[in-house]
């Protein structure tokens, strides 16, 4: 053991350290201490030996007699503490203890936790098995005995809960064996320093004063699994203590403070997790402050990130960049420096985040309300102010950038001009880019979470190749299935036999109408002499034709209804005829029965030659509606009988239809009804909207001046309605039916496929043109990304949300991501045999629901093989087979070291 350090002025701790003092078994502390010796982090302590307390003095001197129930003993300071027990077995008898500050205790506790997870069969310390021991407060009254270089210690029932006092009697019994206490906190040394400036300015050293020291006892208690029954008793004990404190005493909760009636702190947490488990270190929830689940989800993932947690539980304050500028001494960057300085404000984000991490990792902590952190966040990122829902990945990106700037070890960023590769090897250029990056950016964030990829641009004209190497903080991967779109259309054939049928196809999301026609042709097994005409139907009429093959499919909405008419290929003389249907609609208006014509069904489309008469049109229409005819039993439905039926009907109807060509312009919504409407079908010329009724077709007379598209209204008498199943043409499916009844089929894609889509070569967009140095103009170059250098912590963002000018959409694709072995060896371009390319999942940020609202949670791997669900303030175990869901949004991986 090293000699004690007398000068504490050089002690550096974060301003928001856990200032409490923890009383722990010395052997437990030394195991963690020895693990850090190689890093030069060994902490030197002061050794005290306990003796009988008959010489205790103070303002309320106690006479040890049968009526005295206080525990009194002395702590004598050993001058040669640097060599005591150096060569012997320390703590074998269990009578050696240590006083350690809160930050170092947290580091030691985490080291033991990690050791237990790494070596499940080993037993480093008994209290670390299964459930960690409880932490409870114990108050000691101290008095300085200068003549003996000792401290007088008194522990009373008045100051402590009965159960805690009973345990103290067992711990500090000095009758049987010698008891040693090593002080690594430096607090007791303050009592022996003559310089009053070492004490807090609001306290005075007086010979008749007591000093009340509150210890957090760890690793020495029986399990308090029945703590709920004792909570009221403990609260009452602390309440009595607070009300009976001596105003002349000095209070110390890991530090010195003037004591008054409110000085005794009762905020020492009882060690229980929000999940209800005893010993749940790190299993602390975050309260929802109002739509802050997005923030809680990202924070919990970061709060369980290896090395980042160790860093913020340690002495990170010395790395805070209080200047936080992009080169304050460099005139070229002066403006940027001022902006950055004003935005991130002298390390406040790092301090707020570090304080939150310590609260989350405090033993026994109840759910934390991150109000201070949110306040700091809103100050420097106004987009996160208020209580609206936000994106957890956007918060994560800002927070990582902010932490990097606050903790950047580079105080003045040099200006470095990027050089072209000039034919040099990629390895040499990549290392140069990385050195330049580190010259301006050097922080814990860069150390653990920044990687490097190679970007290759190729000019499509002069074939100029440009290669750069850029850093990345996370990978935003597209979901390949999202580049495709599922569409359902109704296919209507003009063969007179086939009934309309829905057809579901998959087309490129950003494709064109030609992609739609091609997919439909394959799905329908379209013949060589056939073609498809796609039209949109609304209010029983065609409102547009999708004939331009270059039209974008993004113009088709999920709620649209499309029909694909299967027609013979067009000839020069063919015309298109569109039949729209109407029937008599009877309803009572003001007590009187009123009749009018009302549209129904989807239009039917066919081709006719340039020279036709009324009979040809009628014959064609009967053929189109033949598949809807209600046939009696025993009637064959083959093509021969169908054709015969059509011919017979035409012959019978020639005499029934009035050979009159009447003209008029009666509106379709008028209550006028043709007196011949009870006879047979009637045909009228109309416009493309079916809004007018013009000339009535005559059976034997030719139809003159045929337009390119002949639009006809067909009036159905009730007799005909009864003979046909009009329901077959009266309903159309939507392109995509949203809701709970008809849901989009669950798509599935592997994470590796998402990565391949990210690394795939693709042309730049029209709005992202590249200036080609060879052509001296902007070109739509092709771009290819390659992974070059991978970070220790790999964050993968799944791009579930898509935004456009008119709509927002969330993709519910199920991504099958590896949990134990994400192997990126085949995707890394730069092979470095010294670094592993395998990763293990340790956290997931989830989003449930739709774009308009939804809810964020986090899954975290914590200790052994157990996963936990962090749902705001609620924390509960979750089986590993439940963490893969379609809600996974941001994945957190840590590198696995190859053995």
C-alpha cells in the first residue's frame, strides 16, 4: 500500500461528483484497486486502528455504564500507513475496511459487476453474487483527539435506525480483534490540517464541536428483502434525527457543512431498482416529463454503453472543453467559433449528461426525473424544447455531437486542407484523412463511436474518379423492402368470359407506370396480342388514364382505386368505347315517391372498329356483361353457349328497341324517366364524365363521327338488374387498405441486406450533383460507399420514417438483426487482422405506433444474459427472444474481441 497523500489540493473531481463516503470491506476495494495499478490509478489511503473509546471527549461526554447504549471507540492514525500490511494477506479476518469517495466506489462496483459477468464460475466477492448487498446510511459523531493523533467516534441509537445501530455494533466491536480502517476519501485528513481554508467557508473549527459524518455502508449488511415493511420505521428514525440535531454540531455527508435543524440529509437511497429487484445497479428508470419517451429511450441506451459509462463515472471534468470553440485563435474560423461557443455553452451538455449518468447508476435509485438535462438540452437545441414528440435518433445525433464538442481535447482546431489521392494507395490516403480528423477532433466520443468509410465518385462523362475518406458516428441504413411498394388493382377482361378479379403486385416505390404495367403483365400472364389500359375510378367513372409510361407511381395514393382493362392490341382504325351504367333510383321526397337515374358499378371498356351501328355496340355490351349474368342451374358457362346466348338476345332485342334517334340534353340527376325504360337497355352518347345525355343509339343505324373515345351511358331497367349480379362491378379494392382489418403483409429483411443496400452503388440525385474537376461542371455522378474503419461502439439507425412534401410515412418492416454475432468481416474493405469485425448487440431503441404519435422504449442487455425493457420509469426483465420486433429503430453494438 502506498504512503498516504497529505496534500489534497491537487485532488480533481467533477463538480457534480457523488460526494458521499462509502464504508466497504477493504479486500473488496483492493481487488478493484489492484486492477487499475497498471494504469497508474492507484489511490493512496490513510490507515487507522480502532481501540477502546474510554478516552472519548466532546461537548456531551458519555460515561460508559450500564445505562449507556452508545457505541464509543477511537481511531488512531498510523504514521507508517504506507507499509502496514503491505506484505501480508489483507482483510483475511474481515476486520479491515475502507472509506472511499462515491465516484471511486462506483468504479469499483462496476469493475466487480463486470468481473462477475465475465467469470460466472469465479467468486470475487460474496456480495456480488446474484443480488448485490444493500447500501444503508450510518451516522458517526467524530471528535479530534490531537494529543493522541486520533479521532473519537460515537455511534448512537438516537442518530440511527435500530437495525442499523445493531449492525454497527457487530462491525465496530473492538473487544476481540484489532480493526483497521483505510481512508481513501481524504475526508478525515481534513480534520488534522491546520489550514482553515481546507474547510468549507461556511464552517468554523472549534474544540467543543462535534462533526457528524454520514457513511454509506456497503457489502456488510444482511439482505433487506423485506425493506417495504421497514420503510416507515426508517423514515420515522430519520425524522426524529432531523428534529433533534444539535445546532452547535457540524454535519458532514461526505463533506463538511454547518449543522442546523435541517442539516441531516435523508436522501441516502435504499438499494432497490425500479423493477422491484434487490441490488439492481443501473436498472433505474427515467420519468416521462410529457412526451419525453424519445429522450428516455436514447438516454438509456447511452447509459449502458461500455466505456462511455466508465468515463462519466470517473473523473471526466478535466477533459471538459470550457472554451469549446472551433479554433478561437484562428482568424479563419473565428465566426464559426463564436457560433459554436454560443450554441454549446462551455461544457454544460457534458456536465448535465454526466450528472444524469451518475444518478442512473447510483445504487437503489428510484426513477430519475431528467428535468435539468432536458432544460440544458432545450437551451442549446431549441427544436427539443416544449413537450412535443420527437425522433430518438435525431436526439441521439445531436447529443453525440454535443458531447464530442464539450469533451474535445483539441482546444484550437488547425486548418487542414484535404489533399487528393493522386494515385497513392488507399491505405496511405485513408490514414492521412484519419490523422487530419483526429487533429481537429479528439474526444471519448471519437474514441469509441466514430468510424471511417470510403466514398467513391465516378463522373459518367469523363470517368474521373474521386476518392475521399470520411468519418461517421452511426450508419443510417435504408430498408430494402421499403424501396418496393405493394399495390392492389382490379383486372377487367373484355373477353366476355372472365369476371373481374383483384391483383396484388409489388413495384418500385419510386418507379414509373411502365413498372406497374410490366408487373401486371407478368402477374396476369398477358398474351402477346393483348395490352393493358390502367385507369383510376372515382364516383363510378374514369377520372384519369395512366397511359404515359414515364409517369411516377408516387402520384398513386394508397386510397386510390385502379382498374386494369385487359384489351386486344390497338390497330389504327380501332376506337375505345367506355360504358357507364345507370339505374332507376326511387326515394321518397317530401312524402312523395320520386324516381331518378343513378350511376352504379365501374365503367366497362372495349375496342370497336371505326364503322359500327347500334347493334354492334349493343352486341359488344352484352358480351362485356355476360360474366355477370345470373345463370340457372344446368346451364353451361362455356364460350359456345355464351356466344349463342348473346346472339339470341341480340335478335330478340332488335324488334324491342325503338328505332328512334332522339336528341336531348337532359341531366342525369333529373327526375325524368323514359317511358320505354321498362323495356330494355338504352344507350346514350355522353361526355367523359357521364354528366350529359345526348343522342340515343338506334339499333340498325350506324354511329357516325366516332371520337377517339366513345363514351356511352347505359340505362338499366329493373328487369335487367335482376338478371345480373351487379355486385361484381360495384366494389373496388383500394391500392392499399390501411387499418386493422386489412393490414399490409409483414415484410421481413435481414440487417445484412440493409447494409448491402447502403453500400450499393447508385447515381446521385438531380439536386445533389457533383462538380467534376475534369469536366469543370456539375455531373450526376455515381456514388459508392465502403466501410473502411469500424468503431468500438457501432450505432445502426434503421430508416423507418420517410418524409415528403405532402405526406409522412413509417415503415413497419421487420428487420432480422443478429444479437450475439454481427459479423462485418465481408463488408469491411480495409482488412486489419489486429481488429475484430464482430459485434454483439447490447441496446435497442424502439418506436411503437404511427408517425402522428407512438411511443419509444429501450431494450438493454444488463448483467449476465439478462435483457431489460426500459419503458420510461418502468424497468422489467424481458426474454431475449422478445427483443426482435418490427419496432426496432436504433441498434447499439459493441465490438467482440476475438480470442
